[in-house]
């Protein structure tokens, strides 16, 4: 069996965002963890337009090249970590749009969350995301990384340097993702 693919998805596309620095830090943690082949999708670079497919995603009758590319990325992934800011007690519109583009590709795959923001550390965004990913038949893990007052943390060479609490939370979440990835991947393969 090949090494499972962990797809890290950067959910903010705003200019001046801190999300890329947060995601770059988490990527390093995921690579050091060693249980996954780590891939990285920055929604700002993917640049999906607002949902423009004429058919419902459950039909998988995609017409646009950008949708087919996004489908291939999600389809080959075994687990996900969504790196999200909190906007008005929720997650970003580009992240919701990226989730809504597809349907079957998300099924029976675990999801973890790295959130950041002010005093809540993005926890309210994660609560909203849990509902959405569950509806897509994903399995959200309980463990998460929540970074409050993210702008107060040092950034060196474009990479955030969080505290030990965030490092420990990342390791705990990755361990849980690894367990679920193995179980859900076996289930998907036996169903196929």
C-alpha cells in the first residue's frame, strides 16, 4: 500500500493574510510526523471561481478544467487539514466554495483543523466547518490546533513560530488523523 496523502488546504485567499505562514508551519510539522505524504493546496493559487459548474457535484459531470484539477487533488487525498481564519464567527467563503465544488471525492476521509484568529483562535470557524465536512461524509477529528492572537507570534522567513501548546496540539491531531486514515482508507478500498 502506498503512503497515505495528507492534503493541507489553506482556506484564506486575502492579500496580507497570515494563513499561509500558519499553513507553512503546519506543513513542516506534518512532514516531520512522518505518517503521510504531505501535499499542499493554497486556495489563493488554485483560484477556483465561484461555483460555475452547470451540474450538481454528486453527478461528477464536470465541464471545467479547474474543477477537474480540483477533483483530482481531492480524490487522490486520504486525509485533510483545513487551515482557516475566522471571519465573522465562521470560515471563509473561498473555503466553502472549494468544499461545495465536489461531493464524492470527500467521502469517508478524515479532516483536521488548524484555525487562527483573535481571542477565540478560530474555534467558531471550526465549529461551522465540522458541520459542512460531516455533511460531505468526512470524519472530523476532535483534536485541533487553535491559535489565538496569531499576529502576536513571531514569523521567521515566512513561517510562523507558534508556542509549545500549538506544537503538541499538532502532534496530537496528526496522530488521530493517522489512525482514522488507515481505517477509512481500508474501508474505501474494500468498498471499491
